[in-house]
């Protein structure tokens, strides 16, 4: 059991039971969790994890009811207790992350803005919560922020500190900047040994 779970146990026993269930389910699939936490503030919320992942430093946050977070097979999530990956689904949304993804430390995923923005003329909510989809073999660079309604096709790289908030149509691209835009096309992610000069 990791330190963050021990600390939280002191205050909230239900939390540790949910974390333990996730750890057991993950270990059956040869997925390793380290320094991960779950805050479940609602009902009928689910987290599902694929096989053979290495999931470090993820803070799962489920706000309200009927939220779903899924991470596919072979994920490499490189957060830590000090530099977490925040995966937050709220108000009946989902975050679906494909297979073979690489997620760097200090990245954030939010399907909700938490506060509504209301049109004063019509009373309409202008910023409804919306689900996030991340394709297979995507790489989310450090400190990137992925906002509601984001849909990244397979083989998308998101540059460090970028902010993405919409559906991108083309697979095999680098998206970078704030707001995130395509800066390169026709790419795929190599392994660590491909990064030499
Ligand atoms: C996305 C990234 C991999 C692209 O690297 P690259 O292929 O060498 O791309 P370049 O540096 O040639 O940049 C291409 C263009 O995108 C822009 N760009 C690249 N990364 C950017 C970023 N994070 N934010 C804003 N713009 C960026 C460049 O300024 C350049 O723009 P230009 O064509 O107008 O000059 C790299 O910039 C990056 O963000 N790396 C961080 C990786 C990371 O988080 N690793 C953690 C370990 S998991």
C-alpha cells in the first residue's frame, strides 16, 4: 500500500476500500498502480483499467453520478505523488483512453468546468460538461491540459503545456500550444531508443 492511501485512510475509510478494489482488479490484469488515489463524490461511477499498464501518480476524481473512466491496455502513466496526473470526470461524462498511451506527469483531464456559465438573455448553460476520448498510441506531454469535449484520434502527440479542448479530425499529428493546433502531420510515436541524435 502506498503512502497517499495511508494518509487518506485516516480520514475516510470508504476511500481505501475503493482503492483496494481497483488495485486488486488491476493486479489480475498485470497492471501496476503506484501512488494512485480515487475520490468518488457520487453514485454509479466506474473506473476500468486494461492489461499490463504502469499507472503512477494518478488522481481519479468522479464528481456527481454516472461518470466513467477507462484506460486501455499497456498504458504508461508517468505521474508521481508530487507531480500527479489528474483525471477528473464530472456530471455524467466519461473519459475513455485507448491502448498504448503515454501520459506524462502534471497532465490534467477535466470533462467539466465545475461552474456553469449562463447566458443572461436565455438562461442557457453555455459550457455543459462533455466527455473526453483519447485514441490509441497517443502521447500527452507534460503539463498538458485536456478539457471537456476533447477527442484525439489515434497517434496524436500533445505538446508540453498545451491546452486542448475540441475534436481533432486527423490521426498522426502533433498538437501544441494554447489553444492546441496541429503543428506537424504524418507522425507516430517511437520508443525511447528512437530519441537519440
Ligand atoms: C511535442 C514535441 C514532442 C514536438 O517536438 P518536435 O517534433 O521536435 O517539434 P518542434 O520542436 O520541431 O516543433 C514544431 C512546431 O511546434 C511548436 N511546438 C512544439 N512543441 C510545442 C509546445 N509544447 N507548445 C507550443 N508549441 C510547440 C514549435 O514551436 C514549432 O513551431 P514552428 O513550426 O512554428 O516553429 C515537443 O515540443 C514537446 O512538447 N515535448 C515534451 C515531451 C514531454 O512532455 N515529455 C515528457 C516525458 S513523457
